[in-house]
C-alpha cells in the first residue's frame, strides 16, 4: 500500500490543495492521500479558525473521492505538531499493511526542512515529495526527494482569509463549492450564514 501524507493548516483548503493531492497520487501511484490538518504547527502561529472547522472543511472537500482520507491524528498528540510524531502515529494506525510512505510538502517547507524537528528521523520514516511554490526553487533536489509535476502554487490560504473578509462573494466563488458551503453554513471568517446566497 502506497500512502501520501498531506499536512497543512487548511485555513481554508482551496483548489490548489486538490491539484497537489491529485498530482501526488498520479505521479507517485498512491493508493490513498491522507490529509492531516495541523493542530499546532511548530513553524507557524496557531490557526485562528478552530481545528474542528478546518477538519470539517477538508472533510467536505474530499468527501466524494474514495482514495482520499482525512485524519484528526494531530489533535491527540502533544503540541506542537511535529511531523515526525504525526508520521509515527499514522503508521501505528495503519499497521503493517502500509509499506510505502510519502510526505507531501511545499517548496517553501523544503527550504526550511533542515530546521524541522529531527529532519533525519523524518527522512527515515518517509520519502519526500515536494510541490512547487512561487518564489522557491526545486532545482538540485537530493536523491530520494521527488519534485511533483503540478502547477506552481501561488495563492495562499492567508490571501483567501483576507478576501473572505473584504470581498466574500468573489472569494467564495473561487473556493471549491463544498468548502464555500461549509463556510456559509458555519459562519466562518466573519460571514453570516444567512447573509450570502449560495451559488
């Protein structure tokens, strides 16, 4: 079984995340992609949107794809959410069936990978697959680290959060429909559930 692990704050998840997951699944011949919303990311501020809603948005996003799974594993681990601990917890959950692990990260995270918690131990647990991010180079990746063939990700969740507050109709129209509907239903990002008409 070949498993991809795709972590992130997902505040909110958007179409580029789907593109990355699909590219990884096709290029690496993955049986499943496990989406892991971060509970307490060590290199970022704790996301303002509660974990249960970020988990809910990702679950809504991938609900129609049987090859995708969503894990709340980080909510049960001691903070901060170190990738090494997440990988080991996932391996315990999946058991001996899972024999090939691939961690999907952005080029921005690859640039600081050496500063991660026990990066060599992470590499002992999984192979890395790196997707392109605007402003970061993927040239010269070492052996065993795969560059994913997918469009360069230039939009960030941070930009969507700002636009959801300043131009909500436009931002919601650009987000995947299940995510936009979840945001409306739960009144996230300052949007009243009754203030905007669904598409």
